C-alpha cells in the first residue's frame, strides 16, 4: 500500500511530472531507452548498475549528449518511498531530459 505524505507531496509530484512533459514510450518506440529502476530499499539502478541519486543528472546529460532522443524509463516498486522517486525525477529535470516514461509501480 502506498502511503502519501500529505497534500504537498502530491502537489509537488504532479507539478514535477507536468514540468517534465512526460511521454509514453517503450522499447518499441524506436527511441534508445535508458532503464532506471528504483528498488524497495531506495537503491537506484541505471542499466542494472547501482548509482547514487546525485549522479543521475550527469549520467543523463552524458546520455543526452550522445543521443538527444534518448528515453528514460523509470520503474519502481509499489513500496518505493515517494521522496526517492521524486529525487530521481528531479535529477532528470535538471539534466533537461524531455522524454521520460514512468511505469506503473509493481510489487517487486
């Protein structure tokens, strides 16, 4: 069960999602896809390799420099803390990532 931490968090998440201009996309969209997975314990994996949240901005900038059409696909557990999810979205926003896909949370 997802526990929200108040209206401020919900409003912040909605505003962040809107400002990112989220786009639906998958491996079949023809875009290069960068998989970002957020585990239950808050650990973030990019291409199955652990990364620190603070490093995501630079990683995303490097990816976008190599391929400006890259799509960042975020998947997470339903138990993932919202602040970790929002931190990942914020790092992608700082990197000026325009194509971000957020998967429906799973029980993993």
